[in-house]
């Protein structure tokens, strides 16, 4: 049975609005907003694929706001960003199509192994880099593009934690400063959200009444979060990233056990 606007209640919309605002604020600083927003949609009573599709609508609107602020602040390296966006779009497109065909539980089992490893790597770093590392431009480009393709596919297939994974890979492997890594990841995330949104739209998996209202709260959360980051919140990226990974691990574990 397909859920429609007639099935919505005020409490469902309020739950989504509050959850999406908090998720967007966190996402603007360290990524991972989907870890909160997707379960919020499910808590409100939306079916899984509809929740993922509607979340792409609100997340896309919020990403547009935060990406604009990062571009204005000069945090997006377009030489790396443009090819990374293209490959992320390719990955997101095929990842979304795959997600509509198979059970996501297979990815959840993989994440239970990957997330502790990622958290360990983040904890070993004393601080995320503020300056560009010593790396050849061609090598940096190759790493950034490969990371964008893989994470883009993940974003289309599942989504939560995409920004966090991108920031971590771009800083740790591509040796980008955290400001530019955050800026490029926001531009990539916006592009993959749009790509996935088109696929969900074609398949009728979006409730616009909820997504547009949530989108307004997503814009507000992203705007405030990017302002916090610009005023010195980059130092908060690592602790927030660890919180994101822990919450994500607990969420996945509870879903698998359940």
C-alpha cells in the first residue's frame, strides 16, 4: 500500500521538522545528517523507500543552502570539485537504482565491520588538517575522484554518513585541509542528492508535502551549522564526527539485531 498526503498527521510532520533541523545542523559541520534524518522519517511512519526518497528532497534543499555558503567563503576547490562531482553523480545514480532492487541488510552487515575501523582511524588523528598536505596534484585528484565515485554509490544506495565519509577520505587520503574537504564534500553531496532525487521521483517515492516543509527546516539547520563552522567550528568536526560514527554504529546494530 502506497502512503499519500491523506495519511499524514500534524504530529508526523512535527517529528520530521525537528529531526531534520537537528540533522542538518550537524551535517553542515561534519556530515552524517542522514543518520538522524532518515530514522526520523521512519519514526514518523513513512515506509523505507518513501522515507529515503523524501529525505533526499529535504536534504537537497538544505545542502543547497550550506553549499552556497561554503562556495561564498572560498572553501570549494573547483579543480578537484568538478571531476569529483561528476564521478559522484555516476556512483549515486547506479547506487540508487541498486537500492531499489535489493535488500539493504547486506550493506548493514558490511558497515558493522567498517564503522569501528573508520572510528579508530579518526581517533588516531590528533587533529584534522588545517593546511593542505604534501601530495602530488595528480595523486590527490585520483584519490578524490575514486573516493567520490565509491561514496557517491554508497549515498545513492543507503546515504547516512556520506558527508562524514567524504570529509574523512579527503583529509586523510587526499590530504586536503578540513575547510576545503568540507566544502568539496558539500558540493558533492548536493550533486548526489539531486541525482538520487531524480530516480526517486521517477519511481514515485517522494511525499512532497512532507519533503518541502522539512526542506525549510533543513535550510535553517544548514545555514546555522555552516555559520558555526565559518566562525571557528572546524575544531568541532572531529568530536562531532566521532559522535556521528558511534550513533550510526548503534543504529545499524539495533536494526540488524531487530
